[in-house]
C-alpha cells in the first residue's frame, strides 16, 4: 500500500458497474495500471489520477486523499 494515501478507486469502479478492463478501456490505459493503482501498489501520476476521475465521473479528491 502507498503509505498515507486513501484510495477509493475500487469503490467507485464497482459503483459504476465497471470491471477493471472496462475502466482501463475508458481511460486508455492497461488493466494492469488500473489494478496496481486500485490495489495501492503504486500511486498514480497526476495525469492518471485525472483519467480515473474523468472515467468515473467523480473528482480526484473523491478517489484519492491523504490520511490525517
């Protein structure tokens, strides 16, 4: 897990009834990118975070936050 990062990608992806593959296709990235970010292996770049937000129709802050 990326220390200090709250990651809500999976929650929003499932609420949108998308698979990792479906989300990856919307974003124009690989399924592995979605998987590694969703599971907290890597923190996304700003560009990838914005792609997640746009594809899920939420704000970046809805997906990623810093722990207090």
